[in-house]
C-alpha cells in the first residue's frame, strides 16, 4: 500500500458545484482544499472554467484522479423485475427494452444497472436501473474536459452520499431509509446490504418539508412498489447540506413511525482547518471512492450503452483474429529467433565462465612467480637457522661455568654476547681458540661489579630456589661485552 494517496471529489448540485481534495497519509484522511461556486445546468464553459481553472492550477489538482457525482434530478433510478432467464444478458436486454421503461432509447441515453438479487420465489431478478440522457452527461464531461479533468467515475448523488455513512449506521440484515436534505431538494433512498436499492428526489417547499417527506414515504411503501415493507426498515437516517435540529428529527420520527437519527458528517476525517465543510458532503463521498478503491455499482464512465457497442465488439474480435493469424505466419521465424537467442545466451554464459577461469589461472601464475622469488630467502633463512643452532652449541661448549650470559645478538655473520664472568680476558682467549669465531674483541670496557658480591655456583647450598656451591673465596664478577665474526661467513 502507498504511504500517501489523493483524490478529487466533484459534486454538481442544483445550484452549485463543490470540489473537495482529499489526502490519506499513514491511515489519516484529511481535507486538503475545497471550493464551492454557483452553478446551474447550461452554464457556459468559459464561465465554469474561469471559476475552477485557477483553483486547480494553484493547488496542482489538474492531473489528480477525479470522481464525479451528478444531481439526482438529472438521472432516472428505476426498480425493475425481469425474468431470471435474462440474468446472463441483462445489459443487452435492458438496451433493447430501454424505451419501454424510460422516455429514452439506447441511442439517446447512457444507462447502468445494479443487480440486487432474486425475488423470494426465485423467478425474477431485481434490478436498479440508472439512466441519463446522453446530451446531459456529455455537457458535464465537456465542462470537466475544458479544465483538464477526465473523471474516473461518474455516479448519482445518492450513491456518492451513501459512502459518507459509517459502517456503524449501515443495516445488518434489514433496510434503512436515508433522507438527504439539500438546499432546494430532498432525496429519499433505501439502503440495504448491497448499498442503495431505491432513490427518488423531490422539491423542498419552505416549511412543508416534513409534510412532503411524509407523502413520499407513504407513496414509497404503497401497493405500487412491492419490493419493500415498512417492517423491514430499521431506522431513518437524516443528513445533508442543511443542519437538522432535534425538533425536525422528532417531527420526522413521529410522521414515519421509525427512529430518526442524525448521521455524523465527517467521522474519521480531519477537517479542523476547514470552515463551512458541511456544504460538501456529496463531493466528499466522491473523493472517498478514490481513497478506498471502491467499485461503483452505478458508474456511467466504464460502459456507455449505444447502438455501436455490438459493432465495436465485432470489430475488436476481428482484430484479435487478424493478430492471431499474423502470429501463426510469423511463428516459425519468432521461434527460430528465440532458439538462436537462447543458444547465443548460452555461449555468452560459457564464455564468461572461461574468462573467469582464465583470470584465475593468470592470478595463480602471478602468485607462483612471487613464491618462487621467496625461495632464496626461505633457503637462506633455513641455513641461517642451522648456523645459529651451531653457534649456540659452540658457545655452550666454550663458555666456562663461571660465566653468565645476559644478551646474545646474532646478525648476518657476527655475534655479540653480553654478561658477567670471573675473568673476561680469559673468556676472550677461549673464544679466539674456537674454530668458529674470528676477530674476537671487546665491544665495551670491562667493568668489575662493585655493588654486590655473588658466589660462584659450584653446587651445595639452595638459596631462593637456586643451587649455590660454596667457594673458598668471595669472587668479583666482571661485566663484559664481546663481539666476534663467524669463521667462513
């Protein structure tokens, strides 16, 4: 789901046109912009454009999805019952019989219908037929096109208004009567589980509103309309452009004999920064269609009933057959291209694999060269390690037990030893006598250890974990540092 979604609702009324821009973001529905201007059917396109174009341009609404409602008085909504055998071809049947039910023919009107299910005996299918004169609908389409709008859907005000009624007020099993109180007209509708099932409109005549509603209500449930019974009605809901006070609700309830409740206008919609929005209820319902993704039961836009529909269908079928034949003629060529393309793709994949393998081999060759260059160093290191062990063994054999080494340095062909001895000079002569060393010399001045005396380790007494042999005399040790070259290096 998108994080933000917008739509534009447009409602043409008897005396004005309302536009409401809605936005839903993160589950919150907000009225962004709204406009209401005077309108009468037949208004010139230029006059309509001058009032609406600036609003659309300033608020960047020209390309927004628009949903439109037309005045109930402009459309005919008729409840019909047809034989159940016609259910599979309702559109064709209604097109042929349209002039039997309405003053219009299929050539002069657009129509749409809603299937409301079967009668109790199952022998007939119940239809709500909605018809509008072509000339009238085209007038509205031209007005919108002139300001750059192409509606997604066009419905009647009764069904658009029904979308603003919350689910809490929709009937669970029976029916609800909805009274929409407009400025100059009233609409009385019956809502069932499938939505609007019946609708009629009549003029409001000043203070005679309750009386007029009473007469229409009685006519609705008279014998000439057998679909509905008063016992099915759960409650009567009042809503519309004009405020309904408690006195009016009570009068209507007394006349009708059912509970009359006022429907909350904008439940779940943020209108805190908008003034006078009670005038935009039908337009608001249109905008909600786009936000909720509803499918209209009565929509004049997707299907336009005219005499050329069947011919258009035949032309479309012929075009499909032609395309099919052409596809057969070029099928072998297309298959061959597909096969060659597949082979070429396989060759490219194999080439890519071989290229990667060649690159791997090249890298291995480079690594081998690097390793070969390291062999002399490794060999030299091995030889130096053997030589160092030989030097260490020779020093162990040559150096007497009265001498202690503290440092042994070995680098290339030279060693340096640091330590303490009873006679550093004697140690120098011992190293010179060894066949492994040459150029033996002191690398620092010989110093006698003055700060402390140590006994020579000749065995005997254990002191602090060391075995110390007694010596006949206290002996001073000399600090020495001697370096020497390795013979033959």
